[in-house]
């Protein structure tokens, strides 16, 4: 499945409740009308106020908007459509800090699915310098890091759902053909307590967390603790 991920920071002075009420409505509107016929689903993930977990440096981004498409050609056709993109940019300019918006095309690959939890951890990842190309980095994430985490029952027992999103270079996205980020990880948990318990598992601390630092440039990446709402489904 292909998708568009849009990371947002609300306009100064706009309360979080007001921001997300408006963004949810605008996102639903973007799924109909000019240029929108290829959109199959849309969701908004907003930062949970005051949420924090030991060992997680929470980003100042307020959340992420997601739109799903049936295939890469349909994502490209919509995101590069000047009318539809103009509608998106108008929303971002009115409700968010537009220069901080990050727009990324991605290929979504489901890793584990036991339903959906109340808490979604989002990791917007930039590859570590040891990886010369996005392909090398994505291969490591898929073939080394993910199997490492999945091999530890005391870690995976806390997951409800886990998704990889591999960023694709595109003219319509932030950074164009060389986007500034390489992937978006999404991990769902039943509660904040389950998330905290997962990250505190001894084998996570001993094996998974050190490997995070091997393949992700943590200082230039972002982590958000959010709650997701589906706002459109075709």
C-alpha cells in the first residue's frame, strides 16, 4: 500500500483541540472533490498531551496526517495534481507552521497485526551516516533490525500493530528526489503503560535500543507519542 505522510506543527496560538478539530475536518474534505478520486483512506495521529516515556525524547511536532492510495501511480497522480496539492498547501498554511511541514511519499509494509491500540508511537527516521544510500538503510531495517526485535517475545508481546513505511523520493515531497528522511515506523500499544513496559524490557534495552543508534541518526530524527483517528474510508 502506498501513502502520503504529512508531519505538522500547529500555528502558534492555536490550541491543540482547535488545531485537530480543524485538521480532521480538512483532511476529510481533502478526500473528496478535485483530484481526490484515488484516495482510499485517511487518518490523523495527534500528539497525546503530556505523554512521556522514559528513554524517549519526544518531538515538538504535533502529529501526522496519512492518506492511503491503491498504488504508487495513484499516489503520484494525486500528490502532484496542482489543484489537490494547492488545497493541501492552503490547509497547511492556514493551520500549521508551513515551513516545518514535512510531506513524504512512502510504501507501507505491515510487520505485525493484532488489531489497533490506543497509543501509536511514530518514529520519523533519518539514516545514520554509515549508510551511503536509502536502499542500504531500508535493507538493514527490514533484514536486520526488524527481525532482531521480532525475535524477542518479551518485546513483541507488548505490540498490537507494527508498520514500516519506506520513504520514496518524489517531486511533490519534501526534499524532492532526495528526501531528508528515510522511513516512518508506526507501533501501536494498548496503553502508555504497555509502551513504557516494552521499552523497559531488559532484552530491549540490551539488544534493540543499541541497534537503533546503529542505523538511525537519532539526533536528527523525531519520535511522537500519538493517538490515531480514521477520518475517511472509501
